[in-house]
């Protein structure tokens, strides 16, 4: 088999993309909800992530990781672009302090206790992203590390710290 | 991976709650995403990602290097081994009183060969050239050595030449005869052909050195001095003070001496050009003359040389470009690290 044909053979087609989008939409959406802490922004970013994925679907190589991992990487990159743009906007407009939103109800999921919801809101995006990947989406350590661009050990450390902080925040919320 | 492995027991309940309440995409978002359709892929699409491009370029460069070496090896391997290098071209100047004007030719030529005497360089007809030949011939036994030595001496005399030196030694089963001969240049080809036929020609070296320019220069200088002598003689015939006469006579004598020296030098050069110097070594020994390398062997040797040269160039390029590549690579790694740190800070702030 020629290299060209071999490359073509492993390349996913349009039908594969539709399947991957349907199967992993909730995962990507949940990841972005946790990352941004805002459902509306997460919806926009999810849409943008899949638009990018659609454009780059030809570059996706199943041998280098699952579609879910690849989509989460794209989602993270999209979210980072959003955060950078927001950061620039806030600096430019000088109203960072005024831009603090009131926490919405049930941002991070349906049926979460108010204490847990509040605790999640108080975590940073960096802490929430490792939580969502490892706990909510149940990605293995290696895949989660690949999405975050760090080593598996560093990912494990971050998860441990994030969970400890979440527990502290929940306890503080309950006590309050 | 089980959930117990994933999260510490302390956080089990927390994790269960997070999973149970995981956010779900709205129908509107689902519809929006399901509308995306990737563009149909071309049948033969080359993926030029960096990770694939680097090994592909490396393999292509390696194939090109081996291919070039192979082609050059074949081209050079099939070429004859005889090499002649022209070193310079003389500008011939002829003046009144000098030797007749002759066409310009190679000032000197060098040839080294292990082929038959038929390939030997010939002196350029009509030009004065110093012709030196060195021949090394292997003969079968001592009897043959003795016979061929005598033949060589006889042939030299017959061709109008003479023996400068002759050394003959035949201890044990080996033997060697070293003859230094002067042969008229017009017969040197005949002599070389004959000498080469005495046995197996092991080596042959011929050096041609053009003497025409030197002889012409000497002729020009002699002509000038003669004109000057004539002028001095003319002045001496007139009326002069004793001091002037003495000075002119001294100058006249000096010029005459110089003319004589130059004439001798010119005669010597002409003599050298008329007699070729042939150094003939004949030897007896069990080792047969080494056969010229075959075409395949030459091809392999030449290809190996080209590959070695390519390797040298690669090492040179790496030495030159290595520090720049290292700096570039370090810069890229540092940039990536800085970007990741900035992203992390951004996420921690968000």
C-alpha cells in the first residue's frame, strides 16, 4: 500500500465527524461549562469548537488519541482564545472590577447542592478544568494530561489539590 | 479505570454528585452542531504536518545523497584512468635573432598513468620541450632481466642516445636494473614502446616541460645585448676622452661576457629539449603487477568517496548551523513554556 493510500485509509470521513460530534457534544459542552463558569459562553464556545473541528477534521489522526481527547484539546484552545480576548477587553476598558457577574443558578449542572455550586464557582478555571476532565468526563490520567499539555504526574497533583480545595470550599459553604 | 482509582475515597461522594449533575447541551446547540459538515476530502491529499514532513525530507535527502554518489560513481568509474592536466599556456614571443616563430602550446603537461605506452604523451612537434619519462617494468626472471638490460642499452645507442647511468643487481632470486638514458626526443616514443614491451608495465610517468618560452626569452636578451655591443663599438670608433673610452670598454667586455653566458644557457636548454631523459627500472620478483581496478570496483570506490564528501559537508553544515539550531530550538521551547505559563495564569485568574 502506498503511503498516500495508507494516510487516506486512516483519515476519518464526514460521517465519522457527525458521529463524533453527536457522541462527544455533551462532554465538550460540560468541559467548557466548567472552564468558563458561564453556560451562555460555554454554548458559544462549544459551537465554535465544533466549527473548528469541522474545518480541521482531516488533520485528526485516530492513532494519536481518541476523538474526545482531540475535541477537548480544541475546546481548551478555543476557551483560552476567549479568555485572552476577554482579558484584553477588560484591560482596554478598565472595568474589570465592574465585570464581575452575579453567580447564576445551576451553572455547573442540574441538581448540584448550592454549596457545591458555590464551591465550584470559587475555584479557578485551572482547577475546574482538571476536575471536569478527570472526575466528570472520567478521562484517564494520560488523556487528561494531553488535553492540559502537562505530564500525567502534574495532572494527578493538580487534581488532588483541586479536590482538596473543592472539599474545603464545600465545607465552608455548608458552615456558612 | 474504576472510579475508586480515579478519586480518593474521601471525595467519592463529591465526585458522584458532580457526575450526576453534569451539564447537558441544549437542543438548540445540538442542532447547531449537527449542521456542521466537514468539506469533502480530496482523494489524494498529502498531509504536510511538521512531524511527517521532517522524516520525509530526511529520507528524500538521504536518497538524493546516495543517488548522486551512485551516479557520480558510475560516471567516474567508467572513465579511463589516464589523466592529463594542462597547467599553463605560454605566450610565445619571437624577435629578430631568436629561433623561428612557433605556434603557442602547453607550457607544461603532466601525466601519470599505469596503462600501455601507446597512451604515453608525445612532445609537441615544433616546440622545444623537456621530456622526462619514468618506466617501471616487471620481468619474469633474472635471465630475462639481464637480456632486457642489454637490449635497452643497445636500443638507446641505436636511437642516437646515450646511457647516463646504469645499475644492475641480481642477488638471490630477485633482481633490479636501473637505467638512466638520454634518447633523442624524436625517438623517445619508440624507446618507450620498446621498453614497455620488456615485461609487465607496473608504472609509467611522463613529465613534459615547455622550454620554448625560456629559449625565446634568452634569444631576445641576446639580441638586445648584441645591439648594445654594436652601439658601444660604434662609439668607441669615434673620439672619446680616455675615461670615457675606459668605461665603454669595460661595459663592452661585460656585455660580451653576458652574451656568452646567455648563449650557453640557450644551448643547454635546446640540448635538453633535444634529448629526452628516460629512467627505466626493470625488476624481478614473485609479485605480479597489480591489475588496474575493475569498473565495478572503481564505481564503488568513487561512490564511497562522494558519500564521504557528502558526509563531510553534512558535518560541516551541522557544525556551522548546529549552534543556530540549538538556539532556535531553545527559543521555541522557552516560548512554549512561557505561553503555557501565561495560559495557566490566565486560567487561574478566570
